[in-house]
C-alpha cells in the first residue's frame, strides 16, 4: 500500500506558527497606526483566524473519526488532540473578541494616535490582547508539536493517501479561492526552501499556473504590506 506523506501537515503548521507570532509582535504598531494600516492588520487577522479554524475543522471532520476506528489503541491520543483543539479555539475566540474591541475603541476615539485618553485606553486594550496572544500562541504551539510528534507518525498505514488528500481539498472548499491562494503563499513562505518543489508538485496544474502568472506577485505585495511599521 502506498503510504501517506504527512510532511504537508508540518508545512501548514509552519505557516500557522509564523504568522500568529508576527500578528502578536505587530499588533501594537498597527493598532496605533493609521486607518489603512489597521485595516490591513484586521484583514490579515481574519485570514489567519479563518485558516486556523479551517485547519482544525478539517482534522475534526476528516481525521479523528477515521482514526478512532483504525487506531483503537490510540483513543487517548485522539481525545488529547480534540481537547487541545477546544483550548486553542476558546483562546482564539477570546482574542478575536479583544481585537474587535480594539477596533471599536479606535473608531470611538477617532484618530487613535491622538489624545492622552485614547492612548491610555489603547494601552490597556493592547496589554489585554498581548496577554491572551501569549496564552493562545503557547497553546497553539503545544498542540502543533503534540500533533507532529505523537499523531503524525501513526498516520501512514492508518489512512490512505486519498483519505489524507481530502484535507487540502476541503481546505480549499472552506476557505474559498482568494484566501486559499494567500494561505498557499504563507505555507510556501514558512516551509523549508528545499521542500518547496515537492510541495508544488502536489498542487493541481491550474493552481501552479495561476501562482506563477500573477498570484505570487500579488501575495508578495500583500505580505509586504504587513511588515512591521513604525508606531
Ligand atoms: Fe494539524
Ligand atoms: Fe490539530
């Protein structure tokens, strides 16, 4: 039987790790920035929020039920994965609410870069976000590491390559075309350069053609617009 190559899961995890760390580091500067900068940050937060939810939804629907049938002696491990997803989701939603509150604070105060009162409110809201971000990133990294170290080695032999391939197929269906192309950009950005040819070889020809024709350049300017700005 052809065995599943699970490296693509690790590449996806690399994008999640890298971009949520960057979102945490850049939040203060963007929250104190002008409206276009804040809108770029908000857009990227929405993208990554949707990406993480999609990644977990795919695993919840397409991995855990099958693995419960095929790996009856690893039920504890699958329970542990599901529990970690719940912890990560709670923190993700807490953070999402705090970022929306920050948005309301900015709108309520007009130009957030002016005025002592708005600065004090922003300072407090940013401190609250950063504390949740720290917990969220720690819980997420812990989960991704557990999945990579404990779960992925059990996949080959338990699932067929066709069953495994449902994950990226469903990801595209859930995310839609525009977000999928950005997510592809982030997977390529954070994965080891030496593995990029084998990653690209797994994609449908029309996706590669689109990436090479226009999407790679569009992604590069999107990503550059999220680089750190001076507060
Ligand atoms: Fe995963
Ligand atoms: Fe997971």
